[in-house]
C-alpha cells in the first residue's frame, strides 16, 4: 500500500525527488489510464509519478494534479509531496493551489536545494547568490522565470493565500493556505522535515529534490529495496543533450573541448520532420551509435537554438522538437544495443522512453547530487540511463560522469 505519493511535473523531476527513497520506489513515467483510488492499492510504499504538467496550461495542470491528489486521499495515502522545480519553473501556483483546494489543508512549501546553490531567503529564491529571475534562468527560451519572490510566482496562477515563515522560528502546523519556508542550509531543511513528519495526516508538502531527500532521511516511510540482478556496466557513456539551457550548452562545449567526439544536431535538423528518414539522418544515427562504446565519452549535442539567447519557442514547436529528439535517441539506442546513456531534457527523456515502449523503470540510485541513474529492458537489451535537469551541474559534468558510471 502506498504511504507516500510524490507528484512531479516532468520525468527528470520524478527521478530527482524519488531517488533518495531507495531503489524500491515505484516510478510511473506517466499518469495511468483510469486513475482511481484502487491504483494505489497494490503499489509500493513510495510511488513517484510523472504528471507531465510542466508545459500544460495552468488550468489543465491543476486538473491533473487535483485528480492524483483526490485518488490518493481516497486510498488513504498519508503524505502527498508535490515536487516543484527549484528555479520555480512550470505551473507552481496552479499545482500547489490544486493540492490545497482538493485536500483542504495547509501546504508546506520549501523550494530550496542548498547542495545545488538554490536557497530561499526572505521568501525570495536565489540561484548561486542571484535572484532567480535575474539569473540565466530568467532568459530561458522555453520557460523564462519572471519573478524571484515565491509568493509572486504562486499568485500568478492561484488566489490561495501565501505566507513566508520566519527562518529562525520552529516550524508550526498552523495557518491555512501555503506556507513558504526559507532555507539556506541542509540543517534548515532537516528542521523543516522533522517538523513536517509531526503533522497530522494527510500531510501536504512541496519542494524540490532538496526537501524530499531530507524527508527520506528523517521520515517514517520505509521503502522496499528492489531485488533482482545487478546491471552490467557499459564500455562508455553516450550523452544525448536535448536541453537548450545555457548550463547544458556549456557542458557540451566543455566535453568537446576535452576531446569527446561530438555529433552536432542543429536547430534546423531538429525542426525537420523528414530528417531522421533522410540519408543524412540515418548516417547521423549510425555515427553516434558507432562512437558509443568506442571511447569513454561521446556526445550528441542538440543544444543548438537557432535564434540564439533570448529566443522564445512556441509550445507546439517545442513539443515537436522534443518528440523528434526522443525518436532520435531511441534510434541510436536500438542501433547500438545495451549500454550507458545520458539523456538531458525531461521532455526529451519522456519522448525517448515512450519511443522505447517503456512505462515503468527501476531506480538504481544517485550518481552525483542531482543526477540519477535508472535501468530498463527492451527487446532483451538493457540500458542504464543517467538523467538530470538541464540547468544543473558544473561544466565538467559529462567528463566526470564518464568516469563515475564506469
């Protein structure tokens, strides 16, 4: 029976918030058809679900999250955790508003992730010391962050009341609406987590992977470790970078500069529906598959954004590009066979898994903070897949991971 439900808005977020609870976490890569209370009856103690709401209109995102919350409450799930992006991207206000409205109780929200340089001070979200709207995330081509104050982000999409808790005060289970907690250290998050487990059920919590990781360390939920044989390591890591975030672009450039052979996937190619069926597209797939395993690290760099910095991409175009790149990654994987693959960009990863025909995966663990590994099997071939959000990690991440996964 499920005791804890983690609801994320994209696939990488689903992995990020669930990995700390152990390899026995049941990961749903999409909301199951015919969702109802019985969906949780035979589930693992911890269920993480990709609600896939990041790019929906706010009203639809609220409906999806509300339906998940309603089914979980009817099933008697004791704790519901709404995973939000640590940079406040997506439908944060609409989804937290839905959690509060459907469950009818106060929501505790701690969006900080100190290990990754994301802290909350005075109700304002900072990235590496800079208010998030003034950071590189403020000019993200798909999801520019327009507000740094958490309450302003929520107010854009929901009328629910928001208050900011005093960082120096002991968290108390009082008040209604959404309470935003400041946190600048792991100790701050641990204090919030300890107080959260004292709340009466159903507990309504929200945050990013920062809070979920300390909840796992301090909580009463005992996840079941997955059994089965270990997964053999591959001969090399292929990075398929479908994120256009400036951080991802820097990581691709660093790997190339360090000598990793790189296949460049241009903006024009990503937008061309006929590219993969063309002679040039088939040759790209063969070349990428051939490089994979022949060297410790190879990169397929699809981070090119034709319009350059500040370009805003329409939603239908963005969705088409992600589907195209997911198909490309799947063709390369099938051409190569079993191995270690890193896919960046949550929507690209979701498209890749859909193309591979898998709806459930097994968590293996966290490789480095913010970077997780899972495994799945398709047609008797097994892949270990590394994933992360596009905005995380230092420039040398790909090079470092190539040694780590080996």
